[in-house]
C-alpha cells in the first residue's frame, strides 16, 4: 500500500480557487486524485482547474457554485459526477464571515448566512456524496474548521460558533457512517495568510504580534493545511475519524 496515493479517486473541494482550498486541491492532484474545483466565479474555477491539471498526475475541472443555495449544491455534485465520476473525497472548505462585531448584535441576515454556508451546506454536500461512499465502503470527508472553534470570542463570535458546530458535524458523521468505512475529520487552523483572513494579518505590526504568540513564530501558509487534508483523504489516515486536527503553529500550547 502506498499511503498517500490517491490515484483513481475523485475529490470535490469547495472554495478552492484561493487560499487553503486551492492549496488542498493542488496537493490532491499531486497525489493523483481528480479534483472538482469550485467557487462562485466560473472564470476563476476554469483558470485554477487548468493550472492545477498542468501539474498532474491527477486532473481538475472547474464548476462554479454558490453553496448558499441548495440548488447550486445539487448542481455542483451532479455536474462533478458527470465530468469525473462519483465523489470519493469531500473537502468542505468554503466559508463566510459576513459580520465582525459584538456577538449578540449579530444581524439576523448575517446569522442566517453564516449558518447556511458554514454548516448547512456541508451537511447537504455530505448527504449527496455519502450514498456512493456507502456502496463502495470507502470515503473521506474533511471539513475545514478553525482554531476559533475552541476559544470564546466576541467579535468573531458567529463565525466561531459555526466552526465549533463543524467539529461536531464530523463527530456525528464518523459515528453514523463509520461502519461503512467512511471517515470524517476536521482541520482547525490558526491564522493562515489567505485573502479570507487578510484583515487579520495585512498590518505588519499586528501580524508580527500574532506570529509571536505562536511557538513556531510565524503565521500559517496554505500548504501547511493542505498536507493534513491529503493525509486525512488518503490511506495514511484510514484509521482516523471523528477528530479535528488543530494546526496552529503551537499557539494552543503556549500560556
């Protein structure tokens, strides 16, 4: 057995034209998987899929979808199957954080949107791909959570709430479908230098303060998370389920 070989597997990665999602999609292709690249913009999906396919040995296709809409999720999975076959690996990376401010002042529309994208879409995606995984008695689901799931927060409270829910989602999936040899795990990064988190690191002084709070004294890079996703999706992670890996540069082990 080659532990990190994903040849012959098909993966769907949401939010995969930038940042962590793009890094995950790239490394899955490097490991041999065929990958459905998805985000809201068709042009970005097509461009990234072409670039990743050139790396090989797997190939990628781009399918645009706004996963805040159920019909878009259904279409994404259906079109992905039509182009690359049944989905063996699901990586739920897409997320939103439409509100930054006092927790109990979260506007209703921001509350609803954050729940819909960060939790509900992940459940719907899992519902669509699990039957095939059950039939073949093999599958991997990876949900990108956040270190925010493990610490109270005021201004990031709604985002943190949904990311904590994602850690329970993988536990529920692990229990419900473990007998079918379906593994469900999460990854909880600390601050990674992506466009999504740009407001937290683009100021050099602030970035330096945050980096100093990590044992490794640097912020994360997308590939720091992508390697863990490949591990969880591959035979190397075949006896791990229901867990959320904290990848935080050592932040959580310091005082």
